């Protein structure tokens, strides 16, 4: 059983640029959630995808968008990067509304915006 | 979702038992209590979940009093590798499928 894989592990971007982060969910999981974790803070919920549709969104602006593919993998896209977007971005997979607290997290992508 | 309150940090020594208490005064009838562990530069990892009384697994125990307004995560005989941030989450397993994290408790284990 494979875990959650995220790529890339680290990334440096310039303010104003766009970035795409990728996530492969754990085998058998059909739901992907994305979290942003600033240094010293707990993870903040960005949005969740189920059946290729957004299924809930946290308090993040529209320049944060996502996709889920038929194989349940997912992408997080951030446009017009700002310095405050520098954070660890975590992807978590789960079975929709089953064992909802048995999320499996990836190791994250460390994004630095300069 | 019920709000949780945990100590910001705790220190311990190897071999000691560590108890981290979480307050959740507004817990709802259908809410479960779940704890996650996070090491630096890694994603959180599920530790334990419970509804009432006591739950034990190979990693930890979770004690929940009858009124369920608080819970205590107990880590027996901690080692240096238990140094991490521990998050307490409260929510309904059926109707709430998004995890809401607080700032967690930073546990530092010393030799």
C-alpha cells in the first residue's frame, strides 16, 4: 500500500509567479484535501476534492485553485504568488466520509516566495 | 466544529510518561476526539481517536471523562523520537470531513 506522494519537495518562486503542486493519493483513497502550514502554525484547510469536484473550501482567495483527476491524484495551483504564500503545503488523502479522521498526509512541498 | 485548547509547549525527559490535555467545552454529541502527531517537515500522522472513556493502542492512550469536555493524550515512557507537535481535533466523523487544526502542543523530550 503506497502512501501519499507530493512533488516537488521544495520550490522557490518569485512574487507574482504561478505555481503548481502535485499529489498522488494513497491507494484506495478517493478524497484529497490540501492544507497550508506556515512556520510555527497548525495546518490550515485550503480545500478538498471528491469525485473531481471541489467539496468544501477554507478561507483562501480564488487564486488558490485545484484539480482532481480520475485516478484521484490532485494538483494545487496558486496564481499571483505573494510573499505570505511561503509555507509548507500538505496534501492528505482519505476515503470520503469513511474513517474521516484517518487521513494520510504526504510530507509536503516547501514553497518559498521571494 | 468544537474549538480546542491545548498547552503551547511541554518538556519531558526520556522514559517519563507525558500527558497532554485538550479542552473542548463545546463538544457536540456526535463529535469524536482525534490526535495527530507531526514531526518537522513532515505531514501530521494519525495517533489515536476516541469517543468516551479510554482508548489504547500501541502508541498512546486517550482518556476522556464522562462529560467529554476535555481529553488527555498519554504517551508512556517517551523517547527522544517523540519530540513533535501534537494536535487535538474534535469533530463529527459523518458530517464533517475536513480536519481543522489548532496550533498544537510542542513536546520536547530531553535525554
